[in-house]
């Protein structure tokens, strides 16, 4: 991962200072003088801004501010293009008119030379391309900010593509990230409207994302995991990879000879079933998200191909999203409560999947969510668009100073992109209907005996771990008391009352120990599948869990009863 160091006065190297001046010149060029003045950047640069031309181009005045920002990112190159693409998925950070403009950013820049490609292959694989491949196309298929792709043929006759990292890109990104970190720090210090959004945290998140995307060995691992997820599914094809010819700067994989999913007329002319392709693509994305929690985070039409027999093929696995089981469950609850009108649970559901950026007015949040449910609750399922619902939800939480977790933003963007592609293929596609079976399966999965047994055993083990650590923690506290590092103030009022409290606490602690032991033991019996059975569940383990439930119930009842006194 890139290490973001504090820039301070930005005078550590000529390269940093020169690049910083270049960024400022471009900002001035497109009329962002006001932003630079508000950040007080000239106070932090060792050489001031006097030598930089502050006049914007004449034609800039005809452009909107979002258009000018897009041009800034395009002119500043790879790091800023990637940053713009990230921001285009974050409606909680920037206004809606900026979102659409930044989404137009194209990661398409001139290719680097064949000699540089040959040198990289020689450094990484120990041989030049003509020594490795039967054929190597000197003209790249595509060139982007991170790398470029060449077609080749292995000695076995297999057609492949060779993805090569752009020379020096790591150094370029490292310098840009340090400058971005400095600008983010100034934003937190001088821009009141930016403080709640934690610009520094966004830069660090961006750095993590770029670190993963620029390392081709991670993309290789992504493809291998994706292949395992769908190895028995005939509706999808995952490109074959060649680990022996791949490194962190080179990736060799199968060449996909298919039709881009956006080529609707060609697909129709060649007899493909567009409705079936749309449904398969949507179901495959649902399975990635809700079943595996590992999904393609950039499934735009250029990254989705169609092969014979209506088989779907994803390419470019540099950007992948990950969702924990808890996140999947919480998001499922939120969406199902939203479309079924469960007002009692919807507010808690929103708060579970978001981070609070300020004080929350729960009453207003409840009212706005109820209004949103009224928009969708009584409409036919065929009229509901997931992208529209998700966008309304994003706007709503942003107004209430809430922010979804980054992984959930990735997921919502992927769902919206797949729905848009699906509607291009089949205008009657109902993504909400297709998603419901996956969501119901997640809810039912919580009630499976093995899931319950696993969670109970983990809970019991946590209690045992707590009890095991208790003597050591008490010893630490007493040691600090003796050394004077910790002071304890006691006020004696009613010794008898204190004795009763201690007796009660000791009794409850003993019950908790017994309860934990019962839970762990019963869970182990269930997992060991020891007969006799009742409905495929070991009876002894089931009885143990029932007894544990009774003890837990009476213990809870006792706590509630005494807590009222």
C-alpha cells in the first residue's frame, strides 16, 4: 500500500514542489482561484504563488463548475482521473450535478512505447516477449492510466492478452497522493463544509483502493477467487489466467473473443436472447453480492462480454468489492423493510448501515423515510427501478448527515450499473423482483441450525475468553493502584446493601459461567452430529441449548426485575 507521509511545507523534493505548482496552475487555469485562496496554500509553499499565472482561460467562463472540475482531473492525469471516478460514486460527498460530470471521466491516455513494454517483461519474467510468446502484437489493444494491453499467442497456441503496468506509475501516484493528503488536511482546517466529510480519511481510502488496483498480483488472485465462485455455473465464463507468466507488474490471461454487451444490434442480428442475457447478468451480480460477498465493482458495458449460448463474461478484475455477512444482512433488512413498508424497523436499519457525520434528528429522519416508502410501497413491482430507489436513499441519508460505508457505495454503484445495462438489453427487466429470492435466502440463513450453533458457540467462547482474561485484568488494575497510576475513590454508605449487591453479582456471574459452558458444550454436540437425532439435529445438544435458553431467560428476568428497584 502507498504510504502517505505528511508533506508539511511541501519542500522535501523538487519533484513534489514542481508537481504541486503544476496542480495549482491547472486549478487557476480552470477558474478555481477561490478554492486556492480559501485553503491558504501560499502559506505552506516555500516558494509562493507569485510566479503562477492566476488568470483562467477565456473560454472557461462558458463552462459550468462541474465541467471545469472534470477538465482539471483529465489534465492532471492518472491519479486525479481515478479520484474523479471514485468521487462520482459518492453522492454523500459532492452535489448531484458534479456526479454526472465526473462519471464522464475516461481512463484512456496515449500508450507507452514497445521498448518500455519489452524492458518490463524482461525485468519481470526474465525474457523478452519474442522469447516467451509465439506471437506478440506490437500495437496495444487498449491503453489506460495504470497499464496497457497487448494481444499475444503462447507456444501452446492459446490466444492471450498481456497487461503491462505503465512505467513509473507508482512514483507518480505516490507523489500525487502525498499532495492530495496535504490539500485534504488544509480542507479540514479551513473549509467548514468539508470537515464533517473527513477529507483525510477519503484520501487514505483512495490510496488503499489504488494500491490494490496497481498490483496485478492482486487482480490475479481476484480472478482465481471469482473462478472458484462460479466453477459449476454454465451461464458465466471467467477468463483463464497464467500465474507462471504473471507478476505484480504483468498479468497474462485468456483473450476473450466475444461481443460487448453494449453492442445491442450485433447481438440481435446474431440471434442472441437479449432478455435471457439481461436476466443472467443481473442474477450473476446478485449472486456475487448476496451469496459470496465478493463482486465486480465496475461492471460497465465495456467490461461485460457475451459469448456463444448467451454466456456472460466479466473482464478487468482490478476493482472488486467485498461485503461482510453482517453488511449483507443489514442491507437486506433495510431494502426489504423499505419495499414492504416496515416503518418500525426502517430507521434502525438505516443507522446500522451508515456512519453518523453529525447530530441526527431521529424524528425528521423517520418522517423522511416514511415519505420515501409512500413513493414506492404501493407501486407495481415492474415500475420500481433499483437505481432510482438507491439514489433517493443516498440523497436522503446525505441530507441527514449520514454516510454509507464505502463497500456499500461500491455495491450500490455496481447494482445500478448492472440494472442500466440490463434495461438496455431488456426494457422489462425487474431487478427488484430478481433480487428478492437472494435477500430472502439471506434472512432465512440466519435461522439455519448450523448457523445458530456456530454463533452460539462463538458467543460462549467469547464469554469464556472474558472470564479467562478477568484475573489478569484485575491484577493489572491492582498493580496500577499500588503504583499510584490509578486512583480509586470509595464512599461507604450502606454495607449491607453492598453485600447484597456483591452476592447478587456473584450469583449472576456463576450463572453466566454455567450458561456459557452449556452453550459451548451443546453447540459442540450439535456440530459433532452425535445421535440420537430429531429432524437431523442431535437431541442431546438441542436439550442443552433449550436448558441454556431457560437459564438465560430467568437470568435476564432477574436482571430486569432488580434493575427496576
